[in-house]
C-alpha cells in the first residue's frame, strides 16, 4: 500500500475507483444499459455507490455523462 501510494501518488482504492469510473463513463456513452446494470458490471455494489464515485471523479451525474456524448 505504501509503495503503491509513493509511486503513484494515490491510494490503491482511489486508483481502482478511477479505473472503474472510466469504464462506467465508456459504458454510459456507448451502450443503452441501465445504471444498475452498469454498476453490477463495473464492480460497484449499488447505483448509489456508482453515483457517488462519479461525482467524486468527474463532478457530474451519470445522466450528464450520458447526455453529453
């Protein structure tokens, strides 16, 4: 954990969340899947957990991400 944080400047949990959110963004933009389906496919335990992560990572809602692209 310490070596990862020192090398990357972020914690392992933050890195995993970032990767998951990138996948969520891609799925929102390229598929008609519902948010619950995307949450399940990307390892988020619930829609609300996914929504909170998107807000932390991008400062926008899932709807905003889907509508913009």
